[in-house]
C-alpha cells in the first residue's frame, strides 16, 4: 500500500501558490502541518471529516494568520494544484520495478476517492496501481485502523502479507498497529515518531526503498 501526498507526489509544487496568497515562503508547510494536525485530532476524537474540507479550512486559517483573507478563486487554485501534483522524480521507475517483480500495488490516501484518482491520473501514475482506496470509503482517516483494514479485507489477506509505504511517521504507526509491515520514505523534513517502533524498512527515497522491498520480499 502506498500513501499519496509527499510519499509519491511532491507538495513543494504548491509553494508558489501559498506564497502568492500569504506572502510567506513557508506557508505551504504551515498549511499541510495544520491539515495533518487537524486530521489527527479529529481521528483521535473518534470522528471523521472530509480530508479535502480540512485542507480548505486550514488554508483559510493560515491565510488569516498572515492577515490575509482567502477567496474562492484562491481555494480553487489550491484544490487544482493539489490534484495536479507531480510525482517525485524517482517514483515512476520505482513503481515500475516493483510491478515488474510481480508485486500488487495499491494506493491508500486520506483524500476523497475522486481526489486520489485525479492525483494519480494527473501524475501519470494511475496505470501503476491494481486498485485505489480512500479513507473516505472506510469512514475514518488514517492512522485509524479502518482504512488499512479495508484494503486487507478487499484482498482477503492477513496484515503480515502486506506492507504500508509512507513518508509520515503517523501513517507508519497506524499501519504498525494493524500488524502491517512498513516502509518509511525519509523525505526532507520527515522523521519517524520519536519513541515509536521503527518501520520495518526505511530509505531516503522511493527508489532506494523499492530496492529494499525487492530484496526482502520478492
């Protein structure tokens, strides 16, 4: 299973959008941190909110913190940018190598299914995946158990026959709690959760991680 944002797709493509909206070069990072913080809080409280709605509300909050007011056109620009993120350079080849070795690849995102499908199509990655799943279908955001379990249930396999690959420590922790193997992609600025068990395998990018998957699980 593969996470989408930051794991496969490069969020830095949105830096210019948020700089234009707020005047700050760090606003995009602040926005996505707030998105994740909100999603984790909602999930820990036992609730569910549409991840796209969380992203829109967080954009408005970040703009307000810079004394700006975001308008509908700017929200649409963020949404369009999020659906059109480019993959990290090594991603297409890494996925192709895993497919050629016979691995079944699935995508599992927190965004609504239509958004995840659009992201993969616009990044020209949709043909790499056997199936695409969203936390929306499970009615609960990662890192709760339900999104991971829906994939396992769909394939009728135990957790120890699958691996979750992600660039976020919270996603790794959620997958570990279900019993999945885990692969951490150490994108710049990303670390595993302090004090938590380390991922089964880890590497600096998806190309190197794919090599570890192929050597360990093929």
